[in-house]
């Protein structure tokens, strides 16, 4: 087996109160990645569809993630240097959308390469390689998108030193509506406007909500999930970057959304709902709020993707 | 039914990373409370064994909690003013121990009075009355001891405005070791030394740990529970108030404790273990660490009390 096609999903990081620690994987949108193992050393990105990514391959997230994997592979398992990969990326997840575009590239290539090499690495190791890609993309080797992309479902990053990630239970009926306003917010800018110190009282409210959100997922208690989707720390600062953010939130909740917030560092906004029917209505409301604005946008309605990145075919 | 005997349990608040939001109930120690309903209006505390509590009854936590209940009862259900209670408190939980002495008094009287009145109030209402007692005892109407005392098990206070408390799943094999060094730390003092602002990076670590602790309880994953029992915010400040705190913690973990920390605002220290056997060994180690010190102390080994406050007999 030398050629493989991978489907790598979009992801929502932060989940309101879960800033920097909770993330979930979506069924759509999804990147397609074609990966070929060759005897010609090195990593080459032969095609990128759907967007323009850095021409310098060494700054491309897929390149850097796969390089990290290949380096470890050659150190540990294989003295032979005659191994290389060719990559084709069909990007359906827009870079800068806030739904894990770089994570999808990173997760996809390391997941695919691992299969082509005979599965030498476990999922936690793959997450580490993909985090190296995230370091290039956003300046920090964060895991809150690559973890759900690789593990599927809803994930929690307990700690980075040491890396400790757990997959949470999530109810089957939990659906996600996404609106991606096509404006540019750089992750690094969105991070810079945050405060370095926060009030203890706000922090306590935030960790009360996180505990309750996790409990709500395990209890399949949609009302508790709904009440927990609050963020008093990051959202009040970042909301100003997103047109009509509060109107979106209010109107989506009026129609039945459990709650939501900014996806990752934005500009996408996510809303959770119980069931496909309500989620579709919520997405319609997102369209209604944005259609009068002079901002291009895309919307998606998706269940939680329990499997995460997967291969669609062996070529 | 006019006379009742109540057993009201000790509780551990905070649970390391769960500062101000998580608490659990113990089987021992337990306060005994005798409660009599009479036709003579007013609340009278006729006897307090085991400690000296404020002579001014209006500053007694049992008095204040029961008064809050009685006021609401007379407003809502009963115009007749000829109703009163006599209380006898046998305090086995020392005031100022950090294992919920005031909460046990508060929870016990409101739970007992509710039975004697024919159960007009639900558990959440009882928690509100007991919180009024906590306001007198510690200056803030906190719920992280009265909630587990009344609901049993491990509880999480998501929010105070509105009051939102959920009972978490907890594995049967989770046991608690407690050491109560008999030194005085006032809750108000322990609170004053805390910082009003904390680093965002520390807060994120704390809520990663809280999320993982809740997930660990539901997964019955003792290793995850163990890794989550970290507190970078409150423990480093309060630990200095407790003799040999870090030695206790290190030696208890060496013998097999999952982890632990300061119970409430101290001075008691708690450790969680998987199973009674390890918990007993952990309690022995606590004794070994403290026996050379010139500090009186008591130790307890207890499972988690799933039921909380209960009545032992109708007199």
C-alpha cells in the first residue's frame, strides 16, 4: 500500500467555557488529502486546491507535521533514508476560518503517513506530530483542534506538560451549526488582545461551567450543557471582532440552540443544538442574520464526528 | 411526628482543582442533631455537646439556617405562628476543622425540620436555607459544603446567580483519608490571603484539571482522577498555613494515594485513594508524619457518603 486518500475534519476549539482545553470534530466541512509514499527522500506538496497556502513548503503545516513524524520514524524504526511522501491537499476548510483548517491538514497527513508506514505510532504520538504543524500555523503548539481531529468526538486537553488528553462522552443527538463570516482574524492577533491576568471570581465561574459542561455531556443532560455554555473571560473581548455576534447568539438561542460562542479564535461562530431538526433551523437563522450584512459567509450543519480523521480509499 | 434524630456528615470542599465549586460528603465524622417541633414559637438551642459555639443564638449557624426555613414556611404554607423548634447539637465535627462543621449543623437542622413539617421543601431549597447559615459562619453564603451534605456524593456548584448545583457520578471505590491538625485557621483569613487576580495561563491549567477530574469520576478512571488533583492557584498560597503540608502530600502519594490537598480552607488535609485498604494505609502515613510534630491532630478514613444527611430515628 503506497497511496491513500484521507478525509480530515473541521474542528471547533474552545466551546465557550472550555477555552484552550475542549474541542470537537465535525462531519463537514472536511479536507481531502492524497498521500503517496515514495522511495525518493523528502516531502513534496504537489498540489493545493481550494486556497493559496505558503509557497515556502517549510512553512506549510502539512509539511512540518509530516516532517516531524518522518524524523521520529527514521530515528526509531528505520535507518534507511530512502523514504519520502508526495502530498495533494484539497482544502475545503478555509485557512483562517476558525474551524481548524491547519489542524485538518496536520492531522490528515500524519494519520495517512502512519497507515502507509504500517501504524508504528499511536494516536497520542500522532497528536504530537500534528502539534508541530500547529506551532508553524499559529505560533503555539496547541492541541485543541488536532486532538479532536485525530481522536474524534469531544476532547479535553488536561495538560501540555506532560501532554494529557482524554476523549469525553458526547450524546448522539448533539449537533453543531457553524457560520463562517469570510473576514480575516489572525489567531495571533486574537490571542494578543486577551488579558494576561483575570479576576479570580471570573476564573471560578469559568471552571464551574467547565465542570458542569463535562458533567452535562456524560449525563446527556442538554439543559445542563446549555446553562454551562458561558464564557465571561474570552468572549467579551473577542466578540467585537465578529460582525453581529450577539445578535447571532440571541437569535439562535431563541430558535432553540443550547448555546454556543466563537469557534477557536474566530471568525466562525458555532451553536450546539439537540437534534438535527433544531440544528438546521439554527443554521437558517444564522443565514437570516448575515444575509443583510455586507459580509460573505458560509454555513454548515453537522453532527459530532465521533471517528475523526479517516481514510476513504486506498489508491 | 414531632421529634427526630439527624446524622449530618462532614464534607470536603474544593477538592484541589475544584476550588469553590466541588465538594464531597463523608461517612465519618458525623454530627448528631436532635430536633423537636413544638407549639412554642421561636428557635431554641438547648444543648451543644463537643464544642463551644456562640452564646448569642442569632449567630449560631443552626439557628440562622432554621430561621430562614421557618420564615419561608410561614410565608408560603402556614399562617399560624405557633410553631417552634428545639435543637440539641452533638458536634463530632470540630468547628474550624475545614471539613464542613458549620455546613453539617446547617444541613442537619433544615433537613430535619423539613421532615417534621411534612417535606414542603425540595433539596435545592434546603441548600438555600443552609447557605444562610454559612453566611453567618464564614461571611459568604457558599454552597460547596452544604450541597454535598444535603445531596450526598460529589457535587458541583456551577453558578450562584442563579443557584445551579449538579451531583456528579463518583466511583464506589473512591475513599477519603483526612487529617485534622488542631490549629486554628479562620476561613475569612484563609480567603484574604488569596490573590484577586490570577494568571490566565494558571486559570487554563486549573480548568483543564477540573474538566478532567469530572471526566475521571464519570469514566471511573482513577489514573485520570489522580493526574487531575492539582491546584496551582490556591494551594501554593494556603499550604504555608498547614504544618508539614508538602511532606504529607508526598508521603501519602508514595504509599498509593491518588492525590489530595487542603480540605476547604484548612487546616484539614484530604487524600483520595482507590479502595479502603490503600485509604487506611494513607491515613496511617498521615499519623506517622504528624506524630513527631507538636500539634494535636485527628485522622479519619471514610468512603464517599452517597446519601448525605439522613435521619437515624424518629423519637
